C-alpha cells in the first residue's frame, strides 16, 4: 500500500465516523482500522526520513 492510498483510506474513515448514522460498533471498527493505518503511515514516514539526504556546508551528502 502506498502512503497516498493509506491517507485516502484514512480520509474515508474520518468521513464515515462523522456520519451520525454509523453505529457504535462500526465506529469502534473504523477507529481500529484507522489506528492501524496511522501506524503504517508513521512507519513509512520514518523510513523516508531516514533515507533523506542532507547537503552539508561543504557540499557533501549525508543521510538525514
């Protein structure tokens, strides 16, 4: 799953949870799914940050 897809799914979950017609059980299921997606996104962003390169004042590339 891409980050973009995960963020799209999170947006859909938020929209569903804002619907007053959603039952409490469904809200809990959506919440659980959302927290899993948030964890996935966080892990992916951490990985990307570690791979980023920073250009030093001397013009050398260093991992971030």
